[in-house]
């Protein structure tokens, strides 16, 4: 499930007409890091990882829409940030990567 979600996000990035090559590459790099961190999760953290993947997909979808709905984007990014807070102590690298994705989207003016 998580890997399917990451593939969907990667496909959205590849198809987005609104991203510059540099921004697309930065987000793709962050997604590769996210994939590595998720692959390192074990056991009961899988459900939390699913939540992070789902909110990441929703955030990317809302951020890359041609006609954005700021309320939906804010909700998806807030959900992503909340789902990651549970990982801060036990998975600091995962938290760093997801925060990087949020920052990159913010830097795009999203």
C-alpha cells in the first residue's frame, strides 16, 4: 500500500505542468529518501507509516492541482504534519524527510 502511494505521488510529480525541473527534482529526491525511511520501518509502525503516506499523497495532489483549494491543501499538510509528530522521537530521519517535503511545497508558494 505505501509503495503504491509513493508511486502515485511520483507519477503526479512527473506529470505536473506547474513544477519547474529544479523543484520537481528536489521533491523527487525527498520522495526517494521517504521511500528508504519507510522501508526501514518495522512491525507496529506500519499503520502509522500508511497514514503518513496517505497524507503525503493528499498533500502532493492538492499542491499540484492547477486550480488549488487552499483549505484542502492546508488540511492535507496539517494532517501530514500531525501524523509525523508520532515518529519524531523514534524515527527522527523520517520526520526530517517529511518536514522537508512540507518545506519544499511551502517554498513553491503552496
